[in-house]
C-alpha cells in the first residue's frame, strides 16, 4: 500500500514566491534599462554635462526603482516615468 504522508503543496506560499519572482524580474529589467540608457549618455553625450546628466539619471532612476519596490504596488509607475524622462533627455543630448 502507498504511504500518503507526502507534504501537501502550500499554494499560498507558492503564489507568494511566484509574485516575488515576477517583481524581482520586472525590477531587474527596469534597472538594466536605466543602466543602459546611462551608458548611452556616457558614451555618446557631448561634454561634461552628459556625464553629470548620466550620473544624475542613474541615481534618480535607481532610486525611483527602489521606491517602487518598497511601495509594493506592482504598478511601477514612478520608475517607468523617470526612465521615460531619462530616455528623452538622453535622446535630446545625443542627437
């Protein structure tokens, strides 16, 4: 006879782990985008202002990402707005 003493799957823990994985993956993608835009600003921007704007965008962008992670809403609004503005500033500075 089979022994039915195997532990049951706890779906709440499973879903909480999956949601954490999704939040971490999203944060990693947004953080990578912020770093890549900063690298474009450093490489193709002209003058010392490109370096200053690159570091400022990097600090503000990653700071907004940390705030979105801490708030835990899952909407990423602040990070996406700051990243979008950083992309626009980089496009204007590089062009």
